[in-house]
């Protein structure tokens, strides 16, 4: 597998090159930051209001007048296509008495009329009419005075709309870094991927528990036994990389790692660790392959076969894979975009998790789960899925596209309970969990800037 080559070699495809390791410290990550209202307030003032935030898919803004709202902490933002080549964002709050102009969701508007006293704003957010405007406002006619919905910075990358409350913020490209942009661009998201699942689940924990949960592979052997026969989660196999504020691991799929030994295989009903398991069989089937007798007992050597099959299948489907290296066809390229986006990327689909803080409670969060699938040339895009809201325990768990997501989600409340315990001081991290440390370090840097 490609990881066995020298990962710092310039001979490797750029997406596989190892980034330098930042210097590491060993301090506990203090648990107070998962509990404290004061930390929550600081995060809002010093971090959330200064970073680029994924707001929603550009495909929701196909026509002029299409809009969606984006809720983050105490704010709601209106994101609108105001011209064929322009998307704008503005605070979703009427300048009269402060009513929220549009309810959460997406839709189409020719203008935005506030439902309370009928102040009417253009798509761009300029107040164009207000009842009695011309005679009853002693401080000046609000229309003539040029009242507007305050603008929010807005940029698009690969079919994803980002916003930033800070008018002085660096450009999105600079924020994301050239490396991350090039890596993500290789999948051709903007041109070929469409959303087909859109959930929000209320999690009873701080938003950083959501982030942390997906920033390490150490828990795979703990809570995802179903993955052990078909993936290598060990630190030696899964490189970690750091790009600006962001990070990545490559999660190796298609071959079991050393944790999948004879004892573990026997516990799952197999003769030994080299047998072709139901999970591997399923993967083969997905790639259009039937298990061959010569593969029996050699399951750890199947990776090249799987990669070739994945590329062949993609080409058969008319997908241009020329920009993807072999590893991208099989592995989960797993990016964390600071502060709150987790991406699980494979050649045919990707998952986007967005971890949002609750508007007022540091011990609650909103976990957004969006799935995007590749729409092959000539194929109709899937219909825009409805946005669905869930709470833990309401039965949605059985409808996750993979059982691992329910297993991850089940940790949230238990982790938050532990944060409240006098018997716990803070996170005692393994080296392989250093993406969590890196995330907290970047966050700390924001919180230190008045
Ligand atoms: S609050 Fe919007 S028109 Fe009065
Ligand atoms: Fe997990």
C-alpha cells in the first residue's frame, strides 16, 4: 500500500505527502472548557465570530431568489443568491424591532418581508418599503435613511457556501490553505456531488465532544468491532497531517490491520484472521467481485485487487478518476476543517459532520450530518432531501447509513456526564489522538486574542 513508501518523499502524489509534525506538549486538556458558560461566551466572541463557517450547499441556491438560513450559536444568517453569479449573506434580523425575518430552512423569495410590521427588504438586504415610512419616523424615514440587513462575508468553495462574521477576515482560500483546497478539489465536488441526506441531531454534550469524537481512530477497537476485519486503524498505518488550522488522517480501508488477529477473528466466528469475512465479502461485492479460491487465507494481500476493481468500476460508471491516487479510491480521507467540520471522503460519496454549539447551553450541541453522493455524467441529481431533526433515542439511530455513526453518537452523553465528575480532571491524550490536541491548541490561540 502507498503508505509504505517514504511519506515525506516528493515522489509521492502531493495529497499523500506527510506534513511536518508540530511540536507537542503533554498537558491535560482541561475539562472546564466542556462545561463553562464563560468559555462558551469567549468562544463566541473570539472564535466563532472570526472564522469561516460552512453554511450550506450551493445546490440549494440554484436560482436568483433561492435562500437558506444558517443557524450558529445565537445568530441566524440569511444566505441568498442575489444574482446569477452572486451569493450574499446577511444577518437574518429585521432592523425595525429585531424580529427574525425568515424561519429556519430554505426557500425562494422575490424580497424579504418581515412578518411583523411588513418592512420589506430587497434580496440584497436593502430596506425598500415600510408602512408609514414617509411621515411617522421622527428620526428619519428608514427607507430614505438606507437601512439594510448587515452583511456577512460569504464565499463558495467546491459547492459549499462559507460565511464569516468578521469583515476583516482573510479570504476563504487563505483560511483553508492551498493544500486542503487542492486535496478536496481532486474529488470534483463542486461539479459532481449533490446532497442526498440532511439531518440534525441534538446531542446532550458540548460541541467540542462532537469534534473530538471524530478526530481520532483510537476508539475504533473500542466501539466499532464491525470495522476491524476490513480496515487498519493502527497508528503505523494511518498518517496524520496538519495544514494551517486544519488536520487530516487517512483511514485505511480494504485490509484488516494487526489488531485483527486470530483470537479476534475466532471471537467473531472465523477460523483465523486470514479468512474472507462477511465484511470483506460485502466490500468485494460492492466492487463487482466474487471471492476467488486463491484469495482464501490471503485476505491481507487483497488491497491491490480492491484498488484496481474500484478504479475499473468507477471508469465503467463514467467517473473521471484521473485526478485521484489509488488510496483515494479505497481509503477514507478524513479532514477536520477548523472549527467544526469533519469530512469523511471517499471517491463516490462523502459525509460532512458539522458540530454546532447550542445557542445558550454549553452542555448541548447540534450535530449536523449531511451525505453527498457523486452524480455521474448524464445522471439525474437526487432530489433535495428534506432536513430532518432528531434527538438521541428517538429511533433515528437505526436509519444511519452505517452502524458506526450510532456507536459514535451513543458516547456523547456519557462523555458529557464524565466532564461533570469531580473524579475527572481533563483529557489524557494518546499521541495518536494528537489531532484533538491540535484542534484545542488552535482554539486556545483564538481565545487568547482579545
Ligand atoms: S420587527 Fe420587522 S417589521 Fe417590525
Ligand atoms: Fe467512530
